[in-house]
């Protein structure tokens, strides 16, 4: 079970022991419900839905963020334990030789040993990946939640067994959340307690981009106009569209921020006006966004993007930027009539939409008003509280 949706520097980590601080907090578990979150996304990867939600749930529950296993040249399995954002990140490290049932048993044993160590008795199981089910299906939680943020089976490299494991998880789940309306429409046919919770936004965090910010060194020398994208660079990116737009408008600077995942970096277009700045921390993103003229979402139209509800849409808008996006269903449904998100399918339409957006730059106050209207009542705090309400009703 080595399918992980992203690479991580954690694979280079050395075995460490839990700190005394970590142990003392862990010993408080009997006084709180233990929420075990099984995730295919690394905590230290791009800060997104799991991090936003679990850091908030950690104020109510004793949260364990259980990541997929890391396979290394070691002799015996061990469990890495880290304290981050008031929750525990747990990472199984397994020998390379462990395959199939042996790997499943090892992860189950590491999980059970840790739950016994903290004397966990009242448990909620929260799944982002069905592939965690084989080593956790023996647990008897009082509530099982499946937060389906993406249609993982459509992603490149997804294991053949994922569809079957998701079927099993849906059967076991008491409650299913979805990351968008399109996913909700698909999953509600399979379960009678499904609720849509589209991607939300930390408005205060990204709203900082509406004020002058210190220029990051790797962006400061780039001329304008600057057209930016931040997020994972993978098979969901329309490389051909990006290359054609950059070729036809060599005076425009296309800035891409984020890790390259599951695709060969050599396949990305190499042009003087396309700049790959690599991954940045969540804290740094408003500094980059602040000096972009237009924010981009050049997604390909394929199976991997059929159900997505991009978090970056409200993040761009909170930063006061006009957005140009390809016709993603949930983007059109949620923001198509907002006046601040332009939809374009072909390279020619994409270029034209950017040109129209650039003409609106002098009218930033109007843009901000429309963006604020589109984001009204939207926040991760609200999403978290509404999810907790559904969880109480499901018990």
C-alpha cells in the first residue's frame, strides 16, 4: 500500500522518539475523545483541507493524524511521532521488504500499540483515504466519518483496489462529507447521510494580499503583468494550454508555485516567461499573491478534475485577485456569476479572459466588493462547526 498522493521530505527522516511534551499530552487522551484521521496527504505537504479541519478539531478532540507508511531500508517497523498544531502526526516506517498482508499487519500493530499507549477508549475514525481501511477496520469507533475531498480513483497512480476499498468504507461510514457539490451528487446515490462541504478559506490570512507585502526575492525581479498559480502541479494542470498562452504572450510572466507531483518535470513547458518557483509555505502565499495581477486556474478537463472544487478559488478572491479558470463544474456553479471569476476553455479564450481581467486592474475596489460578496459567510471555522453539528446528529 504505497500509494501516496504526494512526495514528502519525511521519507528522509531519521527515527526519533516522542518528546516528553508529546508524551505528556498523549497521556491526556482518556479525558478526550480520540479522533484518528487516516490521510493520504502528508501533514507537511501543501496546507489544505485536512490541515485546516484537523487543527480545529484538535481544540475539541485528541487528534491523531495517521499518515500512509514510509518504506525505507530498516530492519523493524517503527512509528514516528510528532507534535504539530496541538495534534499528533503519526507516520509508520516499514522495511522495504514488507509487502501486502505483512505491511497491513505491521501498520495495524503500530496503530494498536499507540492507541493502547494513550489508553484510547472513545474513538472517532475519520478517513481521507479508503486505502487505510485494511489496517483500521478492526477498530470499533463510535463514529466513522469519510471526508471525500476528491475522487481519488481518478487520480494518476491510484491502486486498482481503491474502488473496492471505498465501497467498503462507504458501507461502514456513519457520515460522509464531500469536498464539492459534484462529488456530493455522485456519493449521495451510495449513502443516505452525505453532506456537501465545498472548500472554504481563511479570509484574514489571504486578505493580507490586498495590502502591500514584502516582495519575495525569487519574484521581485519579474516584470509585469504577473499571472500566478499556486497549488500542486500534477496531471490536473493543462500543460498545453499554459504553453500556448505563454508562447502567444511572451510579455506576460506566468508564475507557478507548488510541488511537481506524479508527472515528469521534464514534460513541463520551458519558456523564458514561465517561472516555476517551487513549493512555498502556507504563510508565504499572501506575499506572492499580493503582487500578481491575475490569478490562474489552468486545469485540464479530464477524469481527475471532473469532481474537484479548488480551494484556491476562494483563496485568490480573498486576496483581491480576479481569477481566470478553465470550465471546472464546481467553479462555474459556485463562482460563474460572481463577476470576479472568468471561465475560458481554449487557449484563445484563456488569453482573452486574462486581457479583460488586466483591464479591470484600476477598478480594484469594485473587484474587492464583488469578491467579498462571493465569499460571504465562508470560513473554515464555519465549515468545522457545521461538520461537528452533523457528527453529533450521526452518533
